[in-house]
C-alpha cells in the first residue's frame, strides 16, 4: 500500500505542476484515498 501512496502523491504533484485548480485536485485526492481504502479492505493490490 505504501507504493500506492507514493504514486498518489506523485499524481497530485503532477496536477499541481499542471496548474489544476485546487477543487479538482481535492476531488482527485478524495477519489484516490477512497480507492486505496477499498483496495486495503478487500486485500487487493496494484501491480
């Protein structure tokens, strides 16, 4: 799960660099966090 969190941080940094508005970045962050929670609860992993 740690790798997933690193990737999420990189994606959020990319959105910031591309000057994505803060509300859009927040929506992305919430989506990534909820998806990460789903993966964790269901013992699923991305490879």
